[in-house]
C-alpha cells in the first residue's frame, strides 16, 4: 500500500472486501435492543397481577403508560356500610387509597381504616392457602396444615351437603358480619332456597343492636337516622363521635365543616365519657359517665318536652302532661354541673329551631336511643336536619342479629356444619359466650377469613378470603347508595370472596343462569363460580327490577365511577310513637333512680384502694374491633386523643387515678362480673370521674405476628348480656408498671397557647363584628360567609411577613416567577381524626418503627396531630396538625454542614437524602421538631409483599438520613411535568396527600402567586397565624385559629 | 534574673535533686522498667478500650438507633462526650503554650503530662463527631475538598468549622508535644540498654544530637508553635460552643457561650490533670519536681475558672429572665433547674461552682487528697454540665407536644466508659514507654536556678 493511495482511492475501506459486508444473522444493534426490551419486559410481567376481568379506571385514559399511576374506583365496607374509594395503582400494584369524590360517604375523603387497608392487602401474615385442622385434643389450639381448594371441595362434598345438614338445612349455620351488601343478600336468599331452614346469624362488635331495636320499638320499623350537618346550627353529641367515628363520619365531618366555614354561629356541644375527635371542636363539653349520658338525655328530653308544652300552650292536651309531667320527684338526679349544662344546651337548642341535631352513643340503651329520636322530633328537626331511611342492613333488628339467638343455636347441638364468613367471632364474642368450645362441638366448621386468627384456629377448614381490593362485589353506603367493588389486583393468596362461597353453598351459579343455562350444570364447583359474574348478574337483575336502563354502558359507568346511578334509600316518613317514648322515659327514669340508689348505698370513696366505677368499652379508634390489629400503620397511629400506640389502656380521670394512687403506666386490675383483666392505666384529663374507658380490639391471640400480644383483650370483661357499658367494675392497683408507647406525653400547652395555637380572641357567634359592621342577622348566607372569613381580631393582627431587614428569599408577588407553595390549616375544622397521618404514610413510604422505638420517641410520621389542653380541666381540647412548616427562613437549612437541606425556588424546604450524613443538627434547630431520623434501617425488614405497597415516586429512605414532609413534592413535580409535556403553562391545582383526604377540608394547599389562590386569601385572614411566629422563621404553613367559644 | 529566680524558687527542690546524669537516669527509669501496678491497670484500661471498640462497632453496624437518642433529643451522650473530651484537651495546651508565652516556668515539670493528656483526649474527642453521624462513612463531606459533585460544605453551619478547628488543634498540639519531647527521646536513645530500644528511640528522636544550633532552632520553633497553639486554645472551644450558640434552641441560644465554654474547658482539663498528676507524683516520688507550688497554682487556676463558670451560670439564667422571652425563661428558670434533669443541674452546680471554693484555703490547695477528690468531682461535674446543656435543653423546647426525655442505652454508657478506658490505655502506654517528665527542661530550669542561687544569697 503506497501513500498516494490514501488520498485518492475512493473505495478506501477500513477492512478488506470480505470483511466489509454486513454479517449475517442478528445485527449488533438489534441484538442489544432485544436484550434491553426483554429485560425490561421480564421485569414488567413479574410485577403486574391485574385481575382477569376488565376493570375500568376512574378517569378515562386512552392508554396506560408504564410508570404512570391509574386510579380505579372501588369501595370498602366497614360495619356493614361502604365508603367509596379511589385506589391508585402503579403498574398493577395498588399503592394508595383515596376517597371517591362521587361517593356520598366519602366526598373525596378516606378514613384511617380505608387508607390503611392497602397495607393489609400485602400483609405477609394472611392465609395463603386453605388449611385443614389436624385435631389434637390436648392442645388449646387446633394445629393445621396447608391444603388446597380442591381438597376442600372434595372433603366438603357440596352435592352431599343436604345429607349432613338435612334437606331443609337445619344443621347448617352461617355466621356473617352485618352487611348491607345487596349481593350478599341475594346470595343468602339463594342459600335459603336450597336450605330453607338453615340458620343465618350476624355478629360483629359494632352491631348497634340497641339502635335497631329502639327504632323498631319507636317507629315500628328499622330505620337509620340520616343527618344533614350542612343545615345544623346547633349540634349536641351525647357520647357519640359523629365527626370521627361511624360509617358516615367522613361525610358528617365534611358537612359540619362546610357549615362552619359559612357561618360563625354553628355550635357544637359534647357530653362524653372520654374525649373524642368530635369534642376537640366542641364549644362546650362536659365529661360524664355512660349512665350520666343517659341522665342527660332524660334531662334534655324533659326540658324540650316541657318547653314544647309551654310554647304551644297545650297544657292539658298532651299525654306528656297526663302521664309524665316532669316533677321534682322522678327527675333524674342531675348534679349542678349537669343541670347547668342542660340549661345551656336547651338555650342553644331553642335558638336554633328545626336546625339542630342531637345524636347519641349507639351503645346506649334502647330507651336512651328512643328518647334521642324523640328529642329530635320535639325540636322539629325531623324533616330538616334529621330524616330516616329504611335500614339497608340485611335483617337489621331481627333475631338473626341477636347474640342470644346465636348462642342458643350454637349450643343446641343441632348444628352440623358451621360456616363463618369473615369476622372473628372467637375473639369478638363476649368471654362467657365461649365460642371456641361451642364451635369445636360442631361436626365441621369452615372459616373464610383473611387471617389464621382465633376463629380460624377453632375451625376445621380455614379458607383464605379475598381482600376487598381483590374481589368483585356490590356494597351499600349508610344512606343506601350502592357501589361496585372492583378488584385492583388478582387475589395474592388464592382467596375467595364471601359472595363466591355463599354461591357455592347455595349450589347455584347465578352468573351462568343469566347466560341461559339454568340449573343444567347441577352443583357448580368453586372454580366455576366467578364473583365477576355474580356481581354482573346482581347488577342487571336489580336494574331490571327497578326498571332502569340495562346496558353494558350502565355497567361500565357504574364500575368506572364506583357508584351505581340513582340508587339510594328513600326517606321514610316516621314519627316516634308517643306511647313508646313515654314508656321509654319512664323506664329510663326508673333505671336511673335505681342506679342512683345503688350508687348512694355504695361508698363513694375508694375503699381499700379498690374503686367501684362505670366501665365504658369502645372499639379501638385505630385497630377497630381487632380486624386491623395486624396492620402496622394503624397500630402505630397515635390515638387521636391519648396519643397511645401499640397498646390499649384503662383510661381514667386524674382524680380517680389520684385516689387509687395510680400513674400512667401502672398496671391495674379491672374486674367485672364475668372476668378481670390486668391493664395499664393511662390518665386522661377531661375523662369522666368514676369511670374507665377501655378500647377493644387488642390482646389478639391468632397467628398474626403483628397483632399478637399487643394490648389486653377487654372482651373478657363483657358478658353476653352486658352491652358495651358496664355499670359496675372494680379497679385496683397491681403494683406493677409497664411503659406505654405514647407519642405525646405532655398535655398542657404551658401558657404558650397564643404562640402555638393562636388562641384568638375572636369569638363564635358574636354579632356585628363583620368587616362591614352590618348586622349579619338579616343579610343572609353571603354576609355570614364574609363574617366568618373576615372577622376583625381585636388583639392579634399578624401579617404573613414579620418586620425584617432582609429581602424575602423568594418573590411571592402574584404572577411573578415560580409558584410559591403554601398551606393553611384551619384549626376550627380539624378534628384530629388522623386520616392525614395515614394518607401521608402511604403516599410517602413512611416506615413504622415498632413499639420499642416509639417508646424511645422515634416515630417517623411526617405529619402528626398535636393535642393540647389549656388547663387541667380539659374544658378545651386543641388539636393541631404539625408538619414541616417550610419556613422561608428555615432554621434547619443554615445549620446543615453538608447542604443536605436547602430551599427551592418555589419556596419548598427540600431534603436531599443522598447528601445527608445524619448530624441531626437540623432537627435540633427545628422549633417544630418535625424532622424524622432513620435511626435504623427501618425499610430493611419490609416484607416482600409489603414492598409492593411502596410509592415508586418517592425515595425509600435508608439508615442514617433525615426526612420530613416535602409538601408531596412528587405530586407538584408530576403536575408541572405533565403541564410541560402538554405544552401548557402549569395551572394546578396540586393536592397534597394530607389535604386530599381531610374530611373536614381543613387543609388547603396551593401557590401564593397564582391568581385566585385560596391559600393566599386564607393566609391573610385576621385569624391566620404562624406557629411560633416570634421566631421569625416565616413558615409557609399558616394556621387559622379556632374561634373562641361563645360567651355565656 | 533575680525576679525570675525568685519566681522559680519553689518550683523545684534544687537541693535535693541529684546531678544531671543521675537525674536523667532516674527520670528515664520508668521508661525502661515497669512497675508492678502498671500491668493490671494497663489491662483493665485495655478491657475498657475494647468495650469502646465493641460499642463503636455496634453503632456503625446497626445505626444510631442503638443509642438512646430520639426526636427531639438529636444529640445526647455522643456530643456530650465530644465536648467534654475536647474541653479536657484544652488544659494541656493551656499549660504548655499559654503559660510558656507568659513565662510561667513552673509549667516545666508538668507540661509533658498535660500535653499527653491533650493528645489522648483529642483522640477520643475526634472519634465522637464521626461516630454520631447517621452515615459516618461520609464524614469527609464536612471537609471542603473539590468534590466532583461540585457541592461544598455549608460554611454557614458551625460543623465544618468544627472539623477545621479540631483538626488544626490536634495537629498543632501533636507537633508541639512531639517537638518538646525530642531532646528527651534522644536521652532515652542514649541511655537505652538494648539495641531494639536504641533503634526505636533513635528513630523517634529524629537524629537529635544536642548541638547548640539544634538547641537554638528548637527553642525558636518551640516558642513559635506555642504562639500558634495559644490562640487555638481560645478558638477551638469557641467554635465548638457555636454548635449550640448559633441555634435558636432555648438553653443553647446564648452569646456568652464562647468564653463560657473556653473557661469550662480549661477547668475540666485542669481537673483531669490533677487526677493524673497526683498519683504519678506519689508513685514515682516526684515531690522534688512537682512541688506544692504546682499544686497550689493549679488549685488557684481551678478556683478562678470555677468561679467564672459560676458567674456564667448566673449570666445564663439572668439573660433568660432579662430577655423576657417565655421559651428562654422556661428553659433556663424552670426546665433546667426543676425539669427531668434538675437533679443533674444542681449536682453540676455543686461540683463545678461550690467544690473549687475550697481552694480559697491554702491548706486545701496543697492537700493532695482534697485536690484529687475535687479533680474527680469537677471531672464528672463538667460532663454533667455538657449533658445538662446539650440533652437537657433539647428535652424541653418550644412545642410541649415534642417534649420527650432521653434515656441512655448500654451503648451510650459503653462509649462513655470505653472512651475513658481508651484514654487511660493510651496514657499508661505513654507513661510506660515515653519520658513523661520533660528532662531537658528540668535540667535547664535547675541550671538557671542554681545560677541565680549565689546572687540571691549574696
């Protein structure tokens, strides 16, 4: 080769002729492409476990992109009633549960149970396959070994079931949880077609049988009271917790705060044994024992009835006057405090004719319930703020809901086959019912449940049940609105739903029937039964029955939206039967007089260090009746008031504790007629004297590793005849001590109320202090809105920015530059329900740390609910959601030695996890102490299925780094990115997880610079303030102070 | 000369000292022969040091969770131990450099001990800030170096300055210590019996021959290093105090911290010096070298610093009250004296302010047992002071909702006791193998005093 060739040769090639041709076969680039694609796809197929049937996203999308979350509507049923939900799904993994804005029980909010249930889906302790008991007589528990559905079907031998249980099914007993599901109702009807004489029972801890019976007595039918808090000016809660508990509490909280936002005269009165979420908003609360609540109800009824008499002038015409004109003799013995409270209540109720609501504790006796109905009736509320619908709970008020008939049936010896569908009766039935012994007597027992729990361990067959995110169903809300349950994921552990099992026992397959193959197939096997077909059949059948449009489109619409169109219980027009009311009143008075007599005889003081008290059992506010006891989020969620985690305790007033010389953490013995427990004491200021409150749902003994041995099982104190309120319990000290994992140990605000809570001087209901100083009385709602939004503070006038020499770090002028994120939290609306805490936990991959570390003060919640008392009397309980305040002059930022926490241009205090070395200097200098530290590798022991819950948009933090609220920066950035991709300027709105789920809508988030920004308007209100404003940190979180209760 | 001589008079008991050669042999004796009580002490401290290693291993492998820290108490034993040890490290340089510049010749007999104490205290002190990190393997991110990330330390924070100050102090102290030891190492080389020892001391002595030019350079360098070290005595603990003073936590947020901390540091260092020096004086019969004059001077210094500390405590309380700030007032006037660590506060006040008041009496100043006990009390009291300030303030801050107490774990205790073990281990090793009395300086001082002698008698 000579040199000239280099320049001249046109065909010069790097290689010779033979090497220059393309190699045959797969080209290198294509090979790499295929390698990459197959690696990526292999990963994807491993993750996706979508259900086989078609599920429909809430927001219609043309296509699903990997990595882009999709929301599906579904609903979760608790205590029989459904709450509509939207579930966020990342590539087939449900990761977060939010409220369905179209569902009446949710209106976009979700409670703690609904939200935490996504963790329950991935619970590694769930039953993974059917298990068969291997009986060993000497063991307290029956051991079991893994089996399969096939073996179960063989052993159960459904075709020959009539031979065992009788042709009419006398020997068959079904035990369900009370439910309003029309699908379950239909399937039960099918079972009864096959076995007309089978026994069906309903049981749960939260059955509210008294409520149903009272309504049956008072109205002649079982009705459910419906409340419209949007129309109520005066709300009186007698032992109830309408804004924090119950099937419709999200809706109630939403409506109540809606009303409060519009009018500054809405007043809330609470009488209760133990402080509740609702009472944190109360203008006037009184602590009374459960029997005291009954006394108050009787007292209020008498006041109301007497006033009605004097108002109408019908002095001799009313039966009240003839029979029960309240006289000094038969009036309940109210003390001065109670008398005064009733006086104030009556005055308030009088000031709000037809626009008040009186609600009471559903565990109170039938007489009390009935009197409350009567009070609402006397006040003219029925038809305006209160109305009734027929109860949609299956067989509500009938014998099948009564404990006695269940015990009778089980004890009769006639039951051959017991089938328990969900629930955990072995735990939730009272101790003296001894379910375990009775269940062992039956020939064969089948338990369909999610866990190997107490009930599973006394059953012959343990069958894995589906989680609601894995099943098809139809549920019914408290007001009768029906919704479709659609699965987000195919069953993780081969579970079957209640409806499927019922259909199996019924021996028919309604899904096939609609396809025209009636009965021809004989008894179908479980494999032939599909929940999807059952739901569709039920949906179309109900539609036809109601002569509505029956098309595929209506089905798809119902599935997509999660709500069945035009389906709610109609109002029933009922009035309480006067004679029943009067006899209830008489009964109550006699009971109270008798009790007062007993109480009078009993030495009031503590004798021999044993106190005789009333005991109020209530479902745990965090693990319900124990069904969520294996859910670590809920175990570690502080109780809204006591801030207790990982335990239950005997709650008592400081006075009683002092008498017994008990401190928080001392173990006391609590004895009732039927049993006794040893339980640690927790002193709760504001608790009623002479009474104890103990949460049920703890002391579980199943195979659920998290639930086991947490707390004490207080069911041992209940008998099958006593309700949740036990009138005579003995409490004494054991002398032992344990540590209670309480996240906030200090109750008093230590005189810092103004600085922390903005204890304002603005009072509720004061007229004529609006901006325009026009009288609000005659000018309608608009004026009222203005009135409450812009009340003039007489003392505090705090601008958003304190006087400072320095320029603001970012420009917050409207329309300039980047968005400036900010948040307001209205303390006049926050109930401390803690839904935001769970929302944050599931959105932001916040780990649980366990009891040991909570004891050490290492809980990781990015948002917490602080609770304060102004003084020992607990006349006022304040709650305050506390999260990173995103200070413009953040004290954490300047002390970080490695620039791991810095400020963003849009006003966020950012945390750079991978730069953090973990000096904790930032936390020391944070006046709000909202920073959390990864003391251990908390994410190291997340179970394999548990990992599927993690939000892929949020970093899972490693050991040794700080973390804290980010204002859900992943949501902000996603919104901005999407706007950028769409080529439009970003307009929002972005919702943080806490804001999104807040039932009271107390949290408002947005940009200060965007026009018409709600957050900007709210943060300039006179009652807006920053926590610890005097430190000059200029937080981007502003609180709106609670209004001061009305004087007098 | 005469004034200086008078000042020297009772610094050495010149008359009872042997001649130079014998003095050298006598003072090097300890380096060549072990005493019967050395081994048990050495092994005991070694065992404690091992505990330190175990506790460190647990901390690094499992996480800071093995300590008792929490939110709000982000700093507790770890930083308390750090500040305490670094404070102790101040006495050495104070005695050797500060007093050198001030011409206080009495320092000669004890400066080597004090310097060794400084070095070993600093070894401990420098371990804790690294250990207390959530991710200790990234401790170097606090050092300004041109990282590829382009991220520098945050110079507004006091922690990078801490690193700089402690590192500088450690290096200068080490140089000062080593330089001062050179002539004595050479003496050890020359008097060592075995070849191995000769080799080792020979290498350590860096070829010191004792020429006059060497002495000239030595004196100049020594004085120069003293000049450099002296401001560091002031700066290091001032910067350490800024770890607290720059925050806004009530109980930390205080502008008197720098002088207050420096004084406290010297105070605690003198206390430990007393505790080490008195047994050494008695065991090695060094009464001729470490005289009552030394004891008295240290006692007087402790009386002064202890009283200043008491004044600082008062100032803190007064400042809090005078500020009118409710959080400050609560922290200083309620939580600190009467809160969960109130007992510790009063113990600390008793130990640090009351106990040195004994030294108003000369009898007490020269009584070794009293001195040793007061040293011990102050040694513990100063640890308490740091704990009360650091952890105590964190337990009761602005929002009552976040109030939480701190309970130490066995790891916390192991790190504290283990660091004492490591210190003793190193110190005993130093006593055993190194010339712990500055022989050359003693000889020089004696020479000066003898020279001054006739003049005085004349």
